[in-house]
C-alpha cells in the first residue's frame, strides 16, 4: 500500500500555525493588547480539533 504524505504535511502546517499564533499571543500579552491575545488563543483552540481531524482521516494507524 502506498503511503500518502499529504496528511503529514498538513499536520506540520497546523503545528507551525500553532507555534506562530502562540508566539504572537505571548507577544501581544506582554504589550498588554488583550483583545489580540484572546483572538490568538481562540485560533489556537480552533486549530487543535482541525489537527485531530486531519490525523484521524489521514493517518492510518493499522498499516
């Protein structure tokens, strides 16, 4: 069976977005921009289920 690396690439992209938004959230919190901090936190919370769905649909555990 041929492996597909598309889900792995998507998971890496979501991980990179999580890192970027977490860093942005810390930066905004440090400079007391609390609205932007909450926006970045919500984006991080939304990205987690997206990564979970990509993992469940794309990565076959029983190979």
